[in-house]
C-alpha cells in the first residue's frame, strides 16, 4: 500500500535539518541576505521543488537555517556560561568577553551580521535569528551572571538579564563598528583596553 497523501518519509526531519545546515555557508556570504531560493537549492545540491517540499519558500529555508544555528553555538555558549567561573568576578568577566571577541573574529560576527541582514523587519526571520543565535548567546551571559550572583559577587537585587545585556551589548557594538562596518579603518578602537575598562566599570556598578 502506498503512503497516504501528505504523509512524510521517516527521515523527513533529518533530511530537512541537513538541507538547512547545507545552505548556511550561502547565507554567510556578503550578499547572502539577497540569495534566491534557486541559489539555496543549488548550494544544497537539490532541486527547487525539493526545497519547496521541505520548507515551502525561500524564507522557510532561511528560517530553518537560522534555527539550526542554535546547535552549532551550543558548545560555545556553554563555555561562556560555565568555564572559569571560579575566577574572581572581574577576571571571570574579562575572560568571557575576551573569548567572545575572539569567537566573533573567527566567524561569530559573520553569523550575527547575516542574521541581522536577513532578519531585519521580518516577522518570521527576525524571531528565528533571535531564537537561534542572539538569545542563546545572551542567555549564556545571563547564566554566568546568575552564577556570580549566587556567590554574592553581584547585587542580588539586580536583574540578571539586564546585567547580561549591559555586559555584552557594548562589546557587540564595538566589534560591529570595528569589523563588519570597517570602523578600524577610520576610527580604530583598542579592543583590549576597551574590554579592561568596560569590565572594571561594570563590576563597580553591579557588584554587591
């Protein structure tokens, strides 16, 4: 007996995920936010009808790729949340921001930029980028803040989410300024000095 109309193969979910992963490189190109469904299909080495079968349309493909990025970043986010939290507060926060900046230069910045470009002003792609990349990163910093709150090193009355945003967002802006927007060519920032001062002032404002 044939499969009922509209039913899915047993490996549907796995195939859909593999196709979403296959197109990530295409999205990370400088003009990735302009990519067509046909170009996405070519990148995944399948036909356009196959892409439509699994995702519906171009935005469906991109949304799935953005959501799949959560798995790629999980290891690094766990490191940001948990590694070297036994250090004194200022050293701990300096370490994690330095790690974040290094990761940004090695590819995270490219991912964030792609997510902003394809997600801006989109009811579907914006939330997919937030859920797949931006929030997991912010929540990793939030978990680190909560750890230090538990040790009595950060004001227990402070909102951990607000604190994590205050900690990492200036760094994201600085990295975007210097790297993706080429600010290093017109107004260079001493990133190491910035991180040291930023962490020092953060600790002064948020400690117990």
